[in-house]
């Protein structure tokens, strides 16, 4: 029994992208500054979560947790 399905060929993929236009295919582009800033924010949150109290959030009240995050941020700032 022969295999009836074949993987998509480059010409087929290109034709599908052109047919779909903006609804499918490669993204139209991205804002480099936006993603650079997003990466910076994500890395900072990751560093904050290295603090056990921030990562597990033992504090029940929001203002206490805010103080915990602030203390962790100050500690990060002083390390730099």
C-alpha cells in the first residue's frame, strides 16, 4: 500500500500563504523595542521569583505581599 500523504512542498506553502494573506502564514512583523522591553520585564520577574517568599506568596494580605516584593526589588537593585 502506497503512502498517499506527502509533506508540504515549498511551492505549496508559498501558495497557501499568498492565498490566505494576513490571516495565515508568516507574521507581518514585530516591534523590536516592544519585545526588548518585554524581555527585560520577564527577566526581572524571574529574578524576583528567585526569592522564596515572592515565588510561593505565603502572605495572605495584598499590602504585606507588596512589601515583600518591594524588599526583594530593593535587594536586586542593591546587588547591581
